[in-house]
């Protein structure tokens, strides 16, 4: 056989042919696309008898939604007594007329085994891009440790006497607040979206350093930029996460499928992970191990027809865990990301946020004060850098036979 010629294409337009529906006697139903996500980070005490009104911010819109609820980290069956969705007016109050009851195989309740997730049935509810959605979960019993996401950077609400409150529109019973998302880990929409981009990383992606209740994490900013392409953005960031070993939650290699590749409509994976390995205990000091891990992530994504953008590791001098040895490893890993041919495209966040006067530090204008994370302006710069990598830089076509 002749040698296969690799063709240079621009990343996002290369996705579009694979999204064209085949000719059929009847139109196929619109596909599901991920519009919002969070990765389970741990467990909290159960809230028996309470209703949690989670506030989540959608990226793309659609004509219907379905919700992913998780008992992945639980140790006992999770009894879901009621789940509702609604567009948010303000605080815990729903836009009148938009509250819907979600079902599970047409039943109003469900039991989720420990270690598992479940999806609701489709819920007819038109939702615009950039909307806040209320996902209310009523748990009548003590189902053991509750799977949650700790660093929500979003105020959600609790009704302590939750029986019947899941269907409340006015929100008056939701007097308590929480900074965690309970049970809900994803919202898909059905409509004309062209797919989704999964932001996969640690606290820098999770949003640490950005302003709470403002949706200014870099994946949120990226979603605003990609709205012109009808692409959703899913935030699979997990504060404390590592590339090479378990830290907060399972390692990136372990959670890749559940938090990224299995998500509805995933077309591109953006990998921004590794700084916690360098600054952690024990610190990772072999850049070749990073390269092997990145290659594994890319191979598993390519097997699903998903393109991968690698993001360079950003400065952290001034953070208590910074060392000269760790800095040397970061520089070598970044050299591999930039020039090692590991990824389909590269977003050079290091170059975008570093201080020209001391490239080992974040530019003060982007530093919230801990010398590791990004403030709102820094988050916007990272989003711009990833957007440029997605839309302007040429990448190799996917290998023949890979599904888009």
C-alpha cells in the first residue's frame, strides 16, 4: 500500500464533516451535546430529607435537556425522590412556567447503585445559550456519602424540609446555601449544537482564583468565544488533580473516560494538567513520564475520534511549593508540549501569562495573590490562548478509520 499522506486542516472546520447527518427517509432526531459538566471531587455528608437546588451555567442551548446524576463516589444506593429542572430567575427562584419534573424510564424516582451514574429521561424545556439552570435534587433518605464537587465557585441552595419543595418555583423554602454541587455532574441539550470541547485539568481549570458567582473560569470564557461555532464547553477541572498519580480524585489517566471521552458530543479535549505532579509530594521529576502520560491520553482520545489540544504548564514561582528543581522540570515538560509532536495543537498559556521580567512568575496583573492560579483577567487570557489554538492553528487530520 502507498504511504498515507497526512493533510493539514484547521481544527474546528475539520470537525464539521463528521457532524453531517447521513441521508435518510426521515430526519434523524437532533443529537445530544454536553452543555455543562463538573467532575466528582469527593463526598460530603448526606442530606436526608433535604432538597438541593444546584445552580449550573449552560454553554450551548437547545430544545430539551437531560441531567446526569452521580453516585460514583457513594458507598450505598442513592435514592432520588424527585429531580426538577428550571430556568433560573434569580437566587433559588425559577422563571415562572419553566419548572419541569425529570423522570427515569418514565418513573418519578430512581435508585442509583454505588459507583454509578444515571441520566434522566429527556425533559422538553427550551434553554438559551448561557442560561442558568436550576437542578433540584430531593433525597428523602440517608443514602450515605453524597458525591459532590467541592470547588463550585457558585452559590446553590438548600431546603432542609425538602419533601415537595423540588417543585417550588418561588424558592422561598431554600433558605440555606452551599458552595458545592451535590449529585449533579452534567447537563446535555438536544438541538443544533455542533459538539463540545472538554476542558480537562486541575484547579487552574476548575476556576480557583476567579470571582465566585460570575462564571469567569477560563472554560466559561472559552464558551463565550466558541458560541459563534455552536460548540459547548465542558469543565472537567478538578482542584488538586494530578496527571501521573491519584491526588484529589483519581488521576487524569484514570478518570479520562468518565469525565471527558464519554461525555455527549465531545469533539475536542483540551489537556491542561501536570503542575500538581511537579509541586506535589513526592514531586515528579521525569519529563519522559509526562510525555508518556500525554501520549496515552491522546491515543485514547484519538480512538474515539476526539482531537487533543495540549496546554503548556504555567509559572508558579512565589507559591510555597515552588523549587528550582521543579521549575527545571516544568520547562522541560513545556518544551515537550511545544515541540514534541504530542498533541494535535498547542495552546501556550505559559507564554501568555508569564511575567516578562521574571518568566518563572505569573504576571502580577493575572495573579490573585497565591502565585499559582489566575484572577479573572488571567482566566480571560488563557481562554483566548485556547481559542486561538482551536481556531487558527493547523493540525494533522485524524488517522484513517477513526470515528468523528
